[in-house]
C-alpha cells in the first residue's frame, strides 16, 4: 500500500507535469573562459587571441577548416565550396552561399538583409583602410591586382580589377602573382563578412557592435568580465566533414563526424564565457565543474591534475579525459639585432648570442617547467605545419662548456670581482656587461626568469629582468626598445611560411621582433615564399635554419604538447590545430552534467 508521503508526491508530480512539459527541455549552455580580456570585436582590427576566439563564432569568412580532417583541409563557408582557380594561379572565383543573413541591428532600419558578394568586397577593402591600421593588411597588400590605387589614395568607391563582385553571388579575386597560402588568408577571422550599413552607423565604434552571420550572435556583454553568445536563429551553417566517409580516419573522429553530419550548427543554445586571467582561478573553476573543458593546463598548475604523465585517478573516476595535443606553436627567446649590447653581425656579437643559445637547458625546461608536455624546438617550425622536417637537428646544443670557451675566445674573458664577464670596449679594454631580459609580471614569468638566470649565470653572464604586462612589452618590442624577450607564435595558417616570415628583414617593427635583417636569409625567404611545399622549398628552409643558427637572433625553445582536459558531459570535442575554438560543434549532455553536479 502506498504511504501518505508517496501519495502526496504522486499528486504533486501529476500537478506539476503540465508545467514541466510547458517549460520544455533545459537549454544547452556551454561554459567557457578566456584567459585575457577581449578588445573591440571588429574583424579588421582585432588581433588578440581572446577577441579572435569570439570573432570566429560571430562572423563568416569565405572559407573555414574541416573540423576533423588531419592534415587540415579547407572547405566552403561563406562560399558554397572552394573556389575555381585559373591555370596560372592568379584568378579565384567564389560562389557565395545564398540565404546567409546578417543578425538584427537598428542600422538595417528593417529586417536584416542577405549577404552578397559586394559585402565580401567591402570587408576585404576595410583591411586597406588607413584609418583602421589593420594588423592583417599584410595578407593582401601588394597581392591583389591593382591595389596600388588604394595605397596612394584610399577610397571605398575606387574599384580594382583584383577584387570584384561579378554579380550578387559571384566574387572574383585576381592576384598580381601566385601566392600558395592565399586561401588560408580567406579562412581567418579578419576576413569575416561585415555589413557596410552597420560599420557606417557606428563611426569608429564598429568593434562595440559586432553584427555578423556566424552560428552565434552577441547576447550579454560585460566588458572584461563576461560575454554571452547565443545561437543565431537564422544561421544557415550545416556540418559536413570528409572524415565521415573516410575509412582511414581515426574511429573516434568518424564517430563525431557521423553524429554531426548534416546537422545545423551550432549544437548548443548559448556559450557563457568568463574572463579568467588567473591560472588558479581557471583550474579551480574547471575542477568545480564551472567550465566544460580546459586547454593547455598551466605549467605551474600541472601537479594539481596530472601525476606521472597521467590524469589523477580521482579525476578519471569523475569521467574527465586527458588529451595531449601538439599545438602549432613555437616558443622562442629573441634578441634585438639592433641592440647596442648584443645586436649586430660582428664576430664578437655573434659569439655572445651563440653562447646565450648554448646556455639554454632545454631538458630542464621541459622536465621541470613544462612538466614533460613539450618537445625541444630544433627550428622555428613545429610538427604539423607544411615544411616541417622531422629529421632536422639544431647545430647549437645545450653546451655550457662550449659557451664559456666561445666567450673566452672572443673578448669576454675578463671578469668583475663578483665573477661576471666584462665585454670588450670600442678602442680597447673592457667594461661591465649586463643583459636585460623583459619578462611577464606573472607567476609563470617569474619561473621563466629563474630558469634563464641559472642558465646565463652558469656561463658568467649577468642578467637583470624587467617585468611588465605582455601587451606593453610587445609595444616596446615593435619600436626596437626591448633587448631580449621570450615570445611564442601560433600558426595563423598551417604553412612554414607563417613562421619564417618572423625573421624576414622587411617585417622588422611588426612580427620580426628580433629585427633580423640578413640579405642571405631574406633572399631565401623570398624564393621559398614563391614555391609550394616540396623538395626545392625544403632545401631553402634547411639553409634558412642554418643561417638562424649561425647568427642566433633566436633561441628556439619548445613546441608545446598541450595538456587538455574535458568534462564527461561534453560531446564532439576535438581540438583543431588552427582554429581557436570548437564551440559551434560541441554538444552538452544536460542530464549528465546535472548528475555530476549532484555527485560533488
């Protein structure tokens, strides 16, 4: 016989059942964080990773990457498919996907309108606009046929043969010379399509009014604190991957492809994003179930979740999974080739930089600071990019004895009373030598300082550290006012050219922080830039590596093996080598998340 309590519970359930049904299923919410604050969300202007992560979900470039294909492959996005390319590699014809509409905004003075080829013309033109000072202009300047007309006197009214809307849905792009990486540029957030009405409605404030066509649209936005993206109800994005029918693909990838094939994107109702700048806050938030995945566990936090290279048993018991992901990223320490202390191309200065390179203890860095989640960088190229040679080995090993001998031989043999080396002085004699390395004012930055102090002191070199915010260091670096600094580069596109351009002389003051300007290197870079991946380009890359190791503008450090952890309720997760986020593809098992929360 049922008890009074169970009888009342039954009555209550019956009474509430219609209400519960009316409520419908719980919304699917993806909980994420960004490690730094966002800036203005204008595709033509933004260049920081946090903002780019948002832009690639709000705006549609012509192309994007197949989510699951490895090696990476491009596919249509704003364009229905990959373009038709002329035999000479100069003309690209794109067919715009009909039915794409911008998200609502008062600027339209009515219903949002459909995207046309002319919108892509305007969006690419904006990269040339001198008032915007776009950091992405290098992808197009001097490459589109006739674009010199915009350099001398820019006007949106001035048409060029290199960028034309042939009709409503046909876009034709002509290059002045072939560029093997051109299609990669058209998959970057910078080329996402914008509406001219919106840009002109908010002069100088377009980044505060992101209106795109992507799978998400902006919901709530509390600057530097919380951003909410909501599913775009008019999105026409549908998932497709060649992996779905590829028998050679990884079974787990095929399973994701089968689950998503033909499905409308995104799969969640919204993405709730917090700004979490502190390592510990991110880690504790993830362990508390506040975030659905954690990419690149901070080095200083590794012991909290990993033991003997594996996820701790108590986390495995909670259903979490650990992934090792080879990021298309190179960490390096660069030295200013125009600096009065360690710059220049004389034998003495080359010897000093070579000794600094020889002092770097990569094994200790990887074992202690990277916790084993990295491999030694032999060259600027990380594994996975076109042009990477797995057999190449740096001719500059960790060898403090050789570093000491080199310094002794080239005039740094005299020492101060405290044991640190002096430097040769112009006109004879010696003077004190102090290196100044800039570093980030963070816990991780201080750990890096101690590693370098130990390495450099071991070869008799005195070093002091100047701590600041990374953004400020980068600003000073572009002006040539920083002597040496650790930096890293994540691939904009998966080709070696994207890394070797960091040492190309004309890029000094931009991405070439070392201000390296060696004619022999520049000539080889220009030759390699004109070639497709293959033996001829590989030979040039080998010679460029040798020049880098001869003159040592860089100390190549490591390529990260990212430790990524996901929660058990997260579905369809696979990290992409180039794209910043996977949000449009991810799904959430709401019931499993609820069960996990109750079990805490």
